[in-house]
C-alpha cells in the first residue's frame, strides 16, 4: 500500500468530508445518514492512499528525485 495522494488532494478531501459530515446535523429523516459518507474521504486523506486510484494507476503525490547524476 503505497501512498498515492498529494497534499492538495488530501486537503480537498478533508474539506469535503467536513462539509458532508456537517450535513448530518442539517438534514432530517433518512437522508441524514447519507452524510456519514463523509467518513470515506476523511479516512483516505489521513491514510494518504485512495483504493480507487490503484486500478487506474493514478497518483497525485509528487515523486522525489534522487540526488545524483
């Protein structure tokens, strides 16, 4: 499990998850439970790894170059 999320991607996921989780307190009835889907981007942001990126070979993480010639 190699990290595939860059810092910008992680910040966007945290903001999105906080908005979704905040909707839990705004929505009423059965719809409020959909707001708990905000846990998914929050967990992937903290893990630094998105399982949906793997099959497509995507990565938003910067690759560091090794020093040398």
